[in-house]
């Protein structure tokens, strides 16, 4: 497949990641480049770079741009895409993000900006540790899961970075998923306020207002913990938290029927999903 995005041409193989919402992806990537604040003297590292979409957008404004991705087919695409667009100030590595970040840190490579666009599970602790060791002036974090984003931002703040800006983008209309891009800067900031901008045009907010459905909770639990939970277990946990489960929901019509009780590990996974959807604190 070939497509044009942000004024660049990209070739994509079967295993390459690509955003399906073309127009919103351009807005998202433009925000990432803007927040990176690059100059022609700056070096930037793009972790989880895929086919090089963000990397090449960054390279047009930087002195040097590095991309790291574990999928070899995607790295081949990224190198071809750089050549296709005439961007010679790029270098791509096929490696695990954590190992690559640690290698950059060991080599003492000077990086002014690091950009991460991880999968839904977020950034691993070894990657965060390596980023803190390299100490770039700015970190731009593109996220598809607000929960793991919040977890990782907390660790970066503990490492001396301040969250200075956040923007949200609706790439997936009529569902609860959202893409976010945030800027973390090294050192003190002038203001204690954080400016947050949302692009919510045509966004269906009903899912946020009413909490999550049982299928949404099941999906979240399986995706984040690998566990499968039943509607019965969800209703048991919701009752324990004082949440409404509907009249006689999942109760047997027979008297004195012993129901299986939700195991502790599944209860905690369901509680995490309820917290994620704002149904409990």
C-alpha cells in the first residue's frame, strides 16, 4: 500500500502500523512535531517508529532523526520511505525499544528530544529509565491509552520532567478510545498550570457519561490482564462497589442456588477497569 500523509509518501507492508483515520492522524502528527520544537541543530529519537511516519515528519525539522522499531518489515519500509522522500538525515534500527534506548544511553548519544508512540500497554520501565539517563530537553509522548499514559507520566515526573502541555484527538468516532499527545520538559516551568486542548468535533460523549458496558469491561480486562471475566463476576464486583447492576441482574430464579464467586485476581482486574472508566475512584 502507498499513501500520502503530512506531505510525505509512505509505502506500507503487511505488518507495518498505520493510522486508519487519515485526517486526524495528520493533526496528531502535526501536534507532535510542533511540541517537539525542533531546530536544524537538534537530534531526535523516535521509539516505536513503525514505518517511519512520525520519524520522517520530525526529520524535516531536525538535524538528525533516529527511529527504532522491533518489526523488521516496518524498518525496511521506514528506510525506503526515507529514501523515497529524500530525507538523508535519518537512521533506523530494528530492535526492542528498551534495548535500543539503553544502547543509546550507553553510547552517550546526545538527544535533544525523544518521541514515543507505544502500543496500548505503554512504555516499559527500562525504556523510561534509559530516557531519564539520556535526559533530553523534551519528551513527546503519543498515547492510545490514557491509563498507561498517566502511569508513565508519573514516572517521568518523578525523574525530573514537568508535564507542560496535553492535547487529545478523536481518531475513533463513537467509541471511548482516544489518542493523546503530551509534552514533558526538563527542569522547572514558568507556570504551574498545564494547558489542555481537546479536538472533540463530532465526538460521541455518551460512553463517558454512562460508564462502561459489560462488553467494554470484558474487553478492557482481557486486553490489560489477559483474563476472561463473566458478566456474573462483573456484577458481583459492581455490587461490592455499590454500583447499580439492574434489577435481579445475573441472579438465578431458583432458590438456594450457590453461585461461583469472583476470584481475587479477576476482581482486581475488574476494579481496574471500573477505575479506568471513571465508575469508581
